[in-house]
C-alpha cells in the first residue's frame, strides 16, 4: 500500500460519517424496529434536535472529506475545507440546545449535593478506614492541629525603619 492512499481511505471513512448524519437527519426517530417494544424510559422529555442543523453538519463533513480526498492537488480543497467548517459550525449553532443538554446534563440521579460533605462509605454504611478521622491501622492516628482563626495576624515588628531621636526633634538625655 502506498502512502498516498491513506488520505483517500480516511476521506472515505469521513464521508461515510457525513452520509450517516444526513441519513439520520432525514429519517423519523422511530423508523427502524418495532415501536411498541421501544418505549421512552426518560422522566423528562428529550430535547428535540434540529434536523436541518444535523443535515448541515453532515454536508459540512462531506465537504471536509472532499477536501481530504483532494489533498494538495485539487484546486478547490481549501474552499471545500472552509465551506465544510462553516457548515459544521452553522449546524452546531442550530443544534446548540441539544448539544448543551447532551454534554452538560447528566440527570438528577447523578448529581451530587455539593453542600453536604461526602465521606467514602463501605457497603454497610460505615465510613471507610482512613477517612473521617478513623485510622486505617491501629496506632497510626495523627494528631489534629487546631485551625488558625481567620483574619490578619498581629505583626510584632513595626513597619518601616525606626526613627532616630534627631529626626523626631527629641533631645537625647544624658545620664542622671
């Protein structure tokens, strides 16, 4: 196999992804398989994707695949890459709500309450050894240090140089 065929193979794979996205955008959601056995198991309704945006992403990926297949020898490879990037970006903007939900929303069951302290627990519900002040081995407990009170710490040294008696106008007194 020659080295020049690798970009062609990659271009074919990228083009198949683009065709798959276009195909997915044009099909109804439940077109494949029996719909009676495939119920929606979500508690909240799914955010609907923008089918035109998904089609634009697929067309953009096809244009990027054409630019990849054209390599440096095709005159319009730069134009195809720019048009492909614009279409992918445009499709992503049209699907921004769907993408944001897909990437950020992990559901109510997987969210943790950040205000409550979390302590690793064993299956019986007790804290694991080595956490929450329980030593992992007998006799290895470390003393706990008292926390410093918040606020500024007192500075025992005065700020700046100490003034001399001549600078303050005071007269040094001589022994009595």
